[in-house]
C-alpha cells in the first residue's frame, strides 16, 4: 500500500510585533490579547483552507467532498490531519516539522514561545 505525507506552515502574524510592543508600553493587555487571538484564528482559518485545497484539488483524493461545517468541525474528512496547529496547545512535535520543512529559511516564519509565529523573512 502506498501512503503519502504532506505538511505546510501558515502564519497571520507578520508585522504584529511592533503593535504588541506598543500595547505592552501602554499597558493595554486587552488589545494585545485581541491581536494575538485574531492572528491565531486567521492562521487556523488559513490552515483549514489549504488543507481543504489539498484534499479536493491538489492531491484530489476527496474531489467530490461536500461536508457541512459541523462535519468539518468533527474532522470527518477523509485522511488524517495531525496537529499541532494554533488551536492545539501541544506543540512538542512542531520543532521537528519546522526542521523538516526548513520553514524559517523557506518562508521566514519562526517558532516562538507561544503559538504565534511572527518573524517575517528579510
């Protein structure tokens, strides 16, 4: 039996560091939390979008897939999507994946202590 492995990295945090620093200087915890949450949700949405494109278009093993939002939330699609992703707090395997993909060099995304990956490539 033939099997395949695919991986990709996404971020929605490019450029937020200066805003987070400003919020810290202004003691604006609320804005900091909201910006981090927004970047996290956008990254999660991008990951879901690209995962769907892989299933339906790029690899095409689920070209006729028509799942409801509820089915998607329950991850009823064909195939396995292993985390870590922003919504999952267990990032113990992320460093291995980062190394395998050479994400920092190829995409300018670096891992941070939190779930945000925010350093743009220069």
